[in-house]
């Protein structure tokens, strides 16, 4: 833009006016600078606030992701523990069944052993009675012959 220059009066006659103009100009320039500084400060604080907000948002998202991961890990561990408990219960049931079967076999063997022992005792008693009867017969014959 082109602006036309105004003619200025000579310095000797208008000295006080020039001084007042300089003061006014000096007053206006610092005002503009403070406005610019305020704008810079405001923009910097807005930028800092935006950065803080972005960091907070990222931290919240990270926290949500961490919570979700922990929740998934917790459920996975619970399922693994449940599967381990079920497997242990199944193994315990199998071992209990084996123990019951072994106890039944042992009882059967014990009863069979007792049965055999009774049969042997009865057979021994019969044999003893037979032997005693033979001895009595033999003694009776010999005593008859001696008379």
C-alpha cells in the first residue's frame, strides 16, 4: 500500500507536539507487545493443556487396555485352575476305584485263605480222629490177645 507522507512542520515551532506524539507512539508499542506476549502465553498454555489432555487420554486408554489384559489373564488362570481341579478330581476318582477294587480282592483273598485254613483244620481234626481210632483199635486188639 502506498500512503502519502504528510508534511511535518519545522522542529523549532512544533517541538512540544512531536514530543507528545513520541510518547503516544511509545505507549502504543508496548501495549501491542503485551498483547502479543499474552497471545503467545495463551497459545502456549493451550498447547500445554492440549498436550496434557492428549497424555491423559493415552494414559486412560493404556489403563483400560491393562485392565482388560489383567481381566483376560485372570479368567484364563481361573479356567486353567478349574481344568486342573477337574483333572485332579477325575484322577482321585480313578484311584479310589482302583483302591476299592484292590480292597475287594484283598478281602476275597483273606476270606479264601480263612476258608482254606478252616478246611485244613477240619481235615487235620478228621485225620487225628482217624489216627486215634486206629490206635484204639490196635490197642484193643493187642489187649485182647494179651488176655
